[in-house]
C-alpha cells in the first residue's frame, strides 16, 4: 500500500512538472510540431476505425432492443447520446493508449537505456525539456482532438450501420439526435476527452522516462503503460460521470 502511494506521489509530481513546463514548447516548438504530426498521422486510422465500429455496434444493439417496442424513431438520438457519453470515449481511448501510449513509452524507454538521454544531459541540455515535454503535449493534445473526432465519426458509423442493416433512413436517424444529445452529453464527452488525453500523455512519458534495465526494462515500461492507462481511464470515466451527474442534479449545469 505504501509503495502504491509513493508511486502515485511520483506520478503527480512528474505530471505537475510537465504541466508547468508548457511555455517551453515555444523553445522546442520544432520538436513538438514533429511529434504532433507523427502522433496524429500514426493514430488517425485507428481513431477512424474505432469510431466507426463503436457507433455501428452501439446502433445495432440499440436497434435490437427498440424494434420490439416500435420505438425505432428514437434510435438515432439514444445511440448518439449513449455513444458520446460513455462507450465512445472509453473505447477510443483504450485503442489510442494501446497504440500511441505504448509507442511513445517504448521510444523514450529506448532513449533512456541507450544513454541518449544521458548524452543530452552531458551537453548541458535538459532532457525533460528536450525529449519529454514535446512528446507529452503532442500525445495529450492529439489524443484530445482524436477522441473528439472519433466521437463525431461514431455518429456517422451508427447512421451507416442502421441504414445498411435495418433500412432506417439517415434523415430519420438524425431527427432525434438534437433532442437526446444535449449540452450535458457534449460537455461530458469533451471533459472525458481532455482528461483521458492528459492521462495518456503523462503515463506513457513517465514510464518511458523512468525506464531501467535494458531491453527488458523497455518491455516492462510498455506493459506498465498499457495497464496503467486502462485502469486510469476507467477510474477517470467513473469519477467524471459521477461529478457531472451531481452537477446536473444540483441544477447548476449549463
């Protein structure tokens, strides 16, 4: 238990250090832009695939339930609301954590065990500012944008799926979206995207930078990144949903 609390404290300290170094992106803007472009290109296909099939699966499942009650007219609204509020963010975040997070962690871990980070330090440069800060913000900002984009794509995926399988007109599908996909749903989806993006960026960079023990250490860092990202995303999903529910019930929402 004490070990876990110490690890949590180190993660919080590392995250705060990366967060307050945001202005350093202007110094290392070339490295940041390169990382931002690499992460975006590398993750776009995964985001599109995850978004389309997440929306499609949810739409088909909702359709199976609603058709027995003759309530197919509300399919588009219910599916869109459910997907962007809960299922979409967490599934897309899992896929991004497995791809972007693992890659970044392995990249930083390899730099650490091959003494590239130490070589930069010997040159009088700060390896955290030079290597970690640009990657952290590149992964975090890209993940936020990709999550939001993936949720938009999931609406399209659901619409296409029920059009092909259930012969529901796209106009009919979109008719109830505005009624069910309220400002609360959009706020919740964006909030989760921001938190998930920051968590993924932090966890992959922290584990990569802390890598020790050669190639085995790199493998362990990637494993830690995958496990910790998924646990952190699930816990964050619960607490965000809980907090927003409290705010809505109190009547202080948008």
